[in-house]
C-alpha cells in the first residue's frame, strides 16, 4: 500500500451561538488544541473556507451557509481529497435531534447562526453523510464532539 500524499483536517469549534442557544465553554479551545496537535505533531494540513488560511473554523466562521459551502464546494472542488489522502474532520459544538418526518428522530449539528426552532437552520447529519460519502479520500475519520453524535451512525439506514 502506498503512503499517503496528504494528511488533511477540517477542525470546527463553536462556543458562541446566536439566537439564545446556550454557549459552550471549551468547544473552540478544544478545536484549536486539536488543530495545533494535528499540525505540529502529525503534519496535517488544515482546510479552511479561506484558502489562504490554515486554521480551525471557529465560532462566527461556522455558520450554516459557510459549513454547507465547505462540505459542498471547498472540500470536493478546491481541496479535492484523493485516494492518496487521509481526511480527519472534527466538530465540537452543539448537536440535537428532531422529529421532522415519519422516519423518526434525525440528528443535526447546530451551526453558529442556527435557530433550534427552525430545522432548516440546522445541518442535518444525513446531509453531512452524503457530502462526505462523495469524497474520494482513502481514509476518513469523523469526530463529532456534540450531543446526539451517535445519531450519525443511523443516517444511512433511514
């Protein structure tokens, strides 16, 4: 088996939310520390919405529109992980479940600008799964440091 050409990481941490969502104390700091360790000790390249930055995506940078742009455009079209790459995605922030159809509860990540009363402002784990499934990287590790992260394992069965 050939060596990996690139070690890529997307690191997201949200402490400060809009719309009355309870703030978190350590999500952004945890994301920053993970990013520092990945860069310095494991030689990961950090992917960001701004191609000139190699840093975690923190707080106000992690809106729904920006996260969708990251997973739908930046990763597949600009960074383009290949069969020679490994990709690590870390999300620290709030997660939630909602019953929005007869399919039962569904898991969502809560972007920085979300309104928990409006499920259209949340990032469905199903959508994230579909976006990640389109990538061609050889190895993918997804770490969800949020409530209801276990809902991710069921997104392909519903």
